[in-house]
C-alpha cells in the first residue's frame, strides 16, 4: 500500500472519531453541567520500514475537556444548584469519588441529599440530611429548612483540571494521587443550573469541516488505490 494511502486512512479514522465526539457534544447541548472536549493531532510512525519511509500516520494527540463555565439559568427548583466560577460538587459512590458541575439534586425518603441517580452528595461535614419542609439554598451552599441548617454542600477545585478524566457525560474522576481542594468561598446559585458550554453553531461548523475533510481523504484514497494503480498496471502490462 502506498505511503500516502496510510496517511489518508489514518486521517479518515481520526475524523470518524471526531464526528463521534461532535455528535456527543451536540446530543448533550441541553444537559446541565456538560463540558465539551477538544482534541489535538500528532504524527505517528516516525521511524518506519525502508519501504514506507514516507508514510506518516495521523492520530489524536489526546482529548482535553473544555471546563469553561456555561450560562447559569434559573429553574425555580429548590434543589437545583449552580457553581459560579471554578469548582465541582463532590459525589460519593461505592467505587470512589467523582466530581460534577451538574447540580440537580433530590432528597431521598430518609432525607439523604443525592444526585438524580441516587448517589449521595458530599457536604462540608459529611452527608447531608434534609428534613421535610420549605427549604432555601444560600450563596455559600448552605441548605436551610425553616430556621434549621441541614448542611452545606461541598465544593472542591483542582490545581490542574486538565488531568480530570470523564467518567460519564457530566462526571469526572481525578487521577490517582491527585487530591481536591475545598473551595471555602464558593458561590452557589440556588434554584439554578449551569447549562452546557457547547456552542451549537461552533460544533456544527466544525462537523461540516470534518465531514468535508473526510470526503477529500476518501477521494484521495480512491485516486491512489484505483486510478493510479490501474494506470500503472495498464502501462506496465503493455511493456
């Protein structure tokens, strides 16, 4: 296979991955707390066999999540919370501690504050138990029921957010050995949610560019593998 075909095929594979990533972003444009991703590229196979010294594979250089804050929108729901600026809510699970910007919470029958899929939300002083009654969330994340304080949600940050790995659409894990730092002066908006930071216009524009690039590479492979090879066979066959 000609070296150019290797480059084109690897480029097509990379663009298929890009299309999957863009589709995920667009599918989550309405998901509170969702963060889009960016990728870089790098050349691989720099040292190759003598027959394919000119071949260079193109591959992703790694993904990075864009943690730029999304717009905070009012929902009117008491247990919806949004963090202004940097920071994450801390979630407790049997498999460890994930972090999220999606602050849509609920209260279980026993009063435990959890995510919508029943994972306990960490408080500054441990788990948060919310008694029955009208509640409010103050700007520091304190949950009050009448005059009683049920607890204060814990908000943490990381020195380098690039190290966080996506666990699900809106949840992230920290690498082993990386500890979160509690944000003591976090500002919380009660009755609000942070919207996805996906720009539909920008993502559609990138998708169009990736699709056109894929088609160009596909045409290039067709020329290399069909037209040029067929011509070479015909020309050599006459000699």
